[in-house]
């Protein structure tokens, strides 16, 4: 008689992993593994389709596509949903005015010019300095001749703003060099007859006067209150090579504050209110004071209240549980910066404002995983059981890593949660789940770089960066240079790119490699390093990381090219040996939970 065929399945936030094995009195004999995208929100009945696919792929990999499975083992999955709550944002609304700072590739000239805006067709006879506004369709040679004739006639032309991309061509033909900004698509909305300032920095530098609050104040003779109101304009222009600011009539600039609200964190014996605008550190300190956390709610009518309400509504939709039964059992707060569009700008100007990113975790009841089990059983015609909590079975899977031994701690870094577990010498296991992992890192990168493109943010998170400096060479983020025999495609020239296995992918951001790298690494540190330390502290003996001894890193994020080293560096001062798991010596950090489910099942069969 053949040994029973058992398949362990780990339902994750983004992927579902399976491990097929034959189990007899001698223990499990691993046959094959598989990996497939998770269907639906983790821990909900929609997962069943992905589980069935993972089981069938594992059987195909084991060369047994038609084999009859005796038992399928599922993990007790915990869904995690992350959101972004913004902290006290000042939204500057500029009506009937213009602010341009869009950083065209090649502005013309350099310096600062301050004067009254005038249309090219009306140029001539003006007193005082003027900034010439050139509409669409104008020929660069005609524009240059018109400016030169005006200067010869005694008009004090101090700058020009163009619709087309001819700044360099115009600037090179001027008898009197002035700063020229081009590629202003909404040039027809630039108000005429208003005081304006145009600044262009030398190549390789950024503007100084218009990107400074007091520089604006000096240029436009602002008082203290007006300076405070337009300070977001200065922040929005920081880091650009060119800018145009037009002074609006008094009263056109308004300031509006949107409250972020407060959180109420509730423990077994007490509740604490904490304002999100106090920052992530205050939020996490409040959560620590009420531990163990029972629930979290947000102030109605605010950013954070809406975010947490959306989390609950989503869980009601996907689980079918009443809203009153939904409890948020963990929250990770992370300080970040988000670009906020300045209303009234003509080139997508943004002001970087403080924000707090929140990842909230809702525990799934066993009944919802039982619903998954029932659907899988009906589809495969076999016994389906819920085999155990992720952290506990992950330890068993991690122990198949060569060189590992009890006692051992694991950190499973997935897409939505970071899980830690400790197996001691007496066979006791303690496990915790904390909110926040790969998905939150992606959101932080996306928001801080202002990409508004999840795929681009994922690429930045997963791959090293480089700058394409010519058609035949790139400079990598570690400053090494790589040369190519064939010319690189034109669309990557001069761009920051991610170095992927498929080739160079441009990043839609106008920031240097160093700045993008800093955003990426800080996002990973604030999520993975912080979560690994706080999760391990909860399972460590006496809460001391020094008593852990060794830690095995698991999960898809353990495959990242820099996260494992960052976590290992954070644990090194505590004398902890930390490394990437290699399940069964072949699977790397993946498949630990699925393999652990099979091992736990085999151990239960032979237990007295």
C-alpha cells in the first residue's frame, strides 16, 4: 500500500505555496513544491481557487498530476490591510495666479529675473523690467529677434517664459543673456501685467532664491503673514533647476488645514487617545502602553478615521462577519513624507508634507479558514484540515535549513505581515503577528517619490538603481560603471533606472540616484527592521533579544537583495546569529510554512 500523500499549503498575502510529500512511520518524504498567486484577500473563502491551483501544480512538479491526495493542510491565515493616513496638511490654493517649477530638461540662460509679465505681441515701450510670455506656435528664431529688437529699443527684458521647448535655442541667440524657462503647456494661463520672478540655475545646480521662503519674501516684498502663506510654494520649488512665480493680488492665497484626527487604542484594561499628528513614535508608544492590544478606532470625519473605517468595511465585505466583530489587533505607524499638489500651479507643482503611514492587521476567525477548507475539499475530493498558526509551523519548516537547530527563532517577512516565532529546547512554541511588510514598503516608496505608479514602486523596491550617463554606459548606485557593446535605447538616456533581469527600466522621477536609494532603504528600515525587532522582542525569553541565539529569515521578502543584511546588522549588536532560511536545503526562504504543516502532521501521526 502506498504511503499517504499529503500537501501542506501556505496562503500568503500575495502568493500561495504548496509542499507535497508522502508520509509514513519514518516521517515525511518531500516530493515537490509550487508557488502560485493568492486569489482574494488572505484568510477569506476566495483563497480556495488559489489553494487548488497550488496543490495541482505541486502534483505536476512531482510527476503525479493524476494522483489522489489524502490530506491537504492549510495554515491559519491572518489578513492584513495597509492604508495611508496623512498628518496635518496645509493645502495652499493659489487662485488667478501662476507657479511653475517643472524642471524642464534644458532651460536657457541662468540667473534671476524679476519684472512685469507681458505678452510677446505686446512687447515694446514698457517702462521697467519685463518678463516676456511666449505662446504656442512661436518660432524660436522669431522670438529671439523680437527680444533683441526690444532690448535695442530700450525695453528692460529680464526673462522669458515659453510654451515650446526652445529655451536653449532662444537663449543662444540673445544679445543680452536672460533666464528662459520653456515647456510650459499652460502658458496661456500665465496672468499678464503681474509682477513675476524667473530663476534658472547653472547646470548641475538647483535654484536658491525662489525655493526659499525668505527669498520669495525679498523678491515680492512680502510681510511675515504673507511669507507664512506662500512657504509651501518655496517647498514645492525646492530641488528644481528652474521656476517661475507670479505675484497675485492680495487675498488670492488661502490656507486650509485638513485634520488627520486621533486614534483610540484599547487594551484589556485601558484605552488611550493619541493624535496621529504627534507622529509615528507617539502612536507606537501608546500601543505599547496598552499591550496587549485589543482594538483600534479612528476619530470620525478625519483622515485616520476614514482609513480605519475602510479597513473594517473591506473586512466585512470579504469575510461576511458583522462590523461589530471586526477587531484591529495590531498597527504599525511609520513617519513619512508625501507630495501634495499645490492647487493653482500650472506644471504639477507639489509641496512635500508630513504623513503617517498606518498598516492595520485584522485577525481572521477560524470559521473563515474552515470555509476555505470546505471549498478545497469539495474541489479535490480529499480531507482538508487547518494545520496550525503560521508562526508555529514556520519554525518546523525553518529547521529543515542546513545548520539550524533548536532553540531557533524565525522571522517570516511577507507582503502584509511580519511574523515571528520561537521554538525552545522544551518544544514550546510562542508566535506573534505584527502588521506591516512588503506592501507597506511599496506604498511608502510610491508616496515619498510621488510616482503614483505601483509597478514602478515595486521595481524600485526589488531592484538596484543606476543612472544612464551615455548610450554606452551606466553608473550603478554603488558608483561602479558598466559599459555596453551596443547602444542603450533612447528612452533610458539620462534617466534613473532600475536594473532588472529583463533590462533597464526608467523610474518616472526627477531625483538623483542617491535620493531614490535613500527613500528605498529608509522605507525598508522603517518597516522590516522595526517590525523584525519588535516581533522578536515579543517572543524572546524575558523580552531580551540577547537570549535568542539564532534567527532564521523566511518569506518572499527574505529574497530581497538588501533586507536580510539590514535585519542582520540590526541584530548583530545583540549577539544574534541571523541568516536566510534554506528550507529542505533547496527552497531558500520560501515554503517554510507549507513544509512545516507537513512535518507537524507527520509528527502527530507517530506521537504516542
